[in-house]
C-alpha cells in the first residue's frame, strides 16, 4: 500500500462519524500503514495525563501493564506545558529535564522503547491530548520526514475528532470466534478469530485501566459468574449470555458447558464471543477491495454510510455536480441503480472477484497497442 493510499484511508476514516472511542482505536491501528518506518506503536494520552488508547502490535500487553501500573501508584502529572508545544522528542534536553522523564522511563522505556515523538492534539480548537509515536533502540532516530508525516496524521486525527463527536448507533455484521476456558477463566483452547475478538473486548477506555491479561477472560464483567453457573452441576443450565463493552464497541458472549464421554460436566466451558461491527467501519474495511479509483472509493464509502450528496460535497470541498457525477460513474461500473445496491456490493460481493477484474482490466490496458500522439 502506497503512502498516498494510506493517507487517503486515514482521511476516509476521519469522515465516517464513528463514536469517538471506536474511531480512535481504528485510527491508531491504521497509522502504521502511513508511517511505516516507525515501530507499530501509538497511543493517545488525554489532557489530564491519562492513557485513553494504545495500539501496539508487539508490546500491547506489556505497554498497557506498564502504563496502568504507573498510573495507579503515581500522582497525576500536569500536561499543560506539553500541550502548548508543536511537538516534543524525548531525546531533547527540555524533555530530559522535565517531570515526565521518570514516568516515561517506568513505562515506555521499560518495555523497550528508546525514543518517542509526542504531538499535542486539539479538538475543536481546544487541547485534547497527546499523540505518541514510539521507536525502539534498534531503529533510527526520528527524522524531519517522520515529523512531517506525523503532523499529517495529527491533522487527520483532529478532523476526525470533530466529525465523530456525534455518535452513530448503526451497526451491521457480526464477527465470531470460539474460546474454551477452565473454571478459573483461563484459556485452554481458542481459534485465532476468537483470540482476536477477545483482545478487542479487553481493551477498555483508560482512566479505568486494569492489570489485565489477554490470555484469560477474568477482566470481562460477568463472565466468571456465568462460568460458575454453567459449571454448577445442581442446575440444569445449558447456556448463558453476557454482554460487554470496550472501546471497540459491543460484544456478546454465549457460554455452553463441556460434557465428557460419560455425560458429566467437565471443568471447562465453551465461549462463543461475537463482535457487532459498526456499519461504517465494516464498509471502510471492505471498500479497499472494490475496483474504484481513490476518489470514487472515498465518495462511495461516504454515500454507502448514509451521507447525502450535499454533505459529501461539503466534506470533500467538491461541487455538488462533481459528487453526483462520481456516484453515477460508480453505479455504472457496478451496474447498479441505488444506494442499497451499493451497500450490498461493498458488504457481500466476493472481494477476490473484484481483484481479478481489476487485474484483468490492467492486463487489457497493457495489451493495447501504443498510439503516437505527436502532431503529424
């Protein structure tokens, strides 16, 4: 994926009117596609010095543990002075002499990060928090190019924070995975999708960060009680349900007892964990496989998400005529006539077919004879 395409996807995500907590999590997970020279580790700290989200492919659990532990036993830091800076590098003298250095050493440095780039973030012109990019000791120091790219990310994030202050309840689609746990809530077996969804369900909004483990379900409210009920041989219960929420949205957990060959309850429980994917986020992830130009992809995503043509024109700073023309071209490309058909194509269409068609169109273009455009 090229940097321009990655930047486009960040901009698209910023316009989807997702709930802020879901938007932040999805936005941080997309950052590494654009800033791919930096460790895939990003987090947002609010203006009261509390961690509000972490995205870290390698050290997610360790970083969450370190930050939450430090927050519990330390006095709250005043981040006002940092919020007035353009950016801060933790290798700078002013940072090394600040009160934040000790906290940084016990959190980010403790899990292996050597340098961080910190950018103040605003929401509607008011200080909102700090966006932090982390780099390991084995990587090069942040360059001027890295800082410029990080500033582009900050601009897209700030735009998204304003666009996403109105939450949407529209959801569509479920992702499911199977987990088997023992009577203590520890995982004994699970499918990859089940572990992925469990990780999302365990990511709480910080300020209430707990010492959590991603290898058990004990930090999911009500799940241990449900396991106890299912393992109680004195009750005829054969299934139970618990609903939990995290910064990624709503999750449903259905539990079923495990029976041995003799028909007796084993000290284990099946958990089917499902995540109801926000509708526009589902469209965002699927539309990248459609055979659209970058501009068509952006307009198709907003239109399928329920935006009016006038709203799309305002958001993208285009004329109403241009937006309608793009939508017409999209309809012609897919041989459809309505918004509902566009949604159906994005959600249900075989993505491999789209890719095959795109490859074939490129092949056909390559096979065309060259044309001499010079004047005779």
